[in-house]
C-alpha cells in the first residue's frame, strides 16, 4: 500500500531517483580511482574529474526537492529526464575510462553495447548485471516489496523497475570490479567466448559461464563494510540491508541512503 501511495508523490520519487544515481556515480568514480592509483592515466583522471562535475550537478537538483510543496514546485518528468541525462553523460565518461584500465592485451573495450553485447567485455558485463539483477529481485521479494514499482526506472511495460533501481549502486562494486579482475588476472581468455552470432552477439561458452558464475558467487560473498551492520557483511547481505533501507524510507520517511564504496 505504501508503495502505491508513493506513486503519486513526485517529490519523494525524484529524491529517491536522484539519490540512486548519485550513489551509482560515486561508486563508479571510486572504482576508477582505485584502479588508476598506480597507473595515473590522464584519460582516466579526466573521466574522474568529469564524474565529479556530474555529481555536483546532480546534487544541485536538491534545490527542486527543497522548494515549498506546491503544484508549481513539484518535480516533473523533465526533471527526471535531466537526471537521466546526467547519468548517461557519466556513463559515457566511465566506460571508456574503464577500458583504458584493462592491462590484458587480449581484450579491448571502448563503449558499452547491449542487446546484443558485441565483444567479450560487454558480454561479461551483461551477464554479470543479469545475475546481480536476479539477486536484487529475489531480495525484494524476500522483504515483501513489489518489485514492479520503481522510481528512477518507470515504464508501462510489466518489468521489475524497483529491481532495476536498486541494482544501480552495486553495478560497479560487484560486477565491473569482477570483470576487470578476471581480465587483468588472465582468469578469462578470448577463446572462452563464442564467435559473433547472426546478430553480432558474443557470449561466454558453457564452460566459461559456469566459471564466471563461481567467481560471481565468490564476489557476492566477499565481506564489505556497511553502516547498518556492526561487522563486515557479504555483498549479498549488504544488498539486503539496502532493500531494508528502502523499506524504511517508504514506511517511516527516513531518507534513503545508497551503498557507497569507500575503497
């Protein structure tokens, strides 16, 4: 009932959407900082500086949310579109920079492609994001939330929009980090992928997919610090804690805070 009531609260939905995008960009920036600490690539430094500017621009949208509640001050579809625009600009900075941080000469990555993924790096990213989405979806159901009522992601299609929302802040710390690790440590090779199919899609072979699944599960069990837990918890539990934060925001008007990677 609370989720359906929030569908009519544009101010609340905009605040949640802005917070989610801000958390996503923060974690993307943190991964670039970590990977570039020793390499000091100018292109990556430029991407980091750009994402910092995008974060400041997103924070400026708080001014809309802080205005007195009245019809003329309510956030609009245009405001949400602007937020998504900043998210897209940051992604255009982030993914090429991520590609520069690949040290394995057998792999190249310049931009994100989906449906289908057209190279091995995009193939692993897409597969990893799907696994992450399924984990978030399961935890939403465990916590009694309707996964189809989103804030940042909205559509007339019957899709799990809330799961898409809460995936965002974990893309970089879980999936992107894993993919770069597998490539740079040469735990994955070009012959672990199928040749492009008729649509240009490239996918992990059956054997490599099982190996990736094992590595993904290991990543999900990696202990990380979360403000809501006294001790370090596995990433899967950190995601569940974020789902519970979302529930508190729905039911108690507690501001939603995203998971932020520190290192």
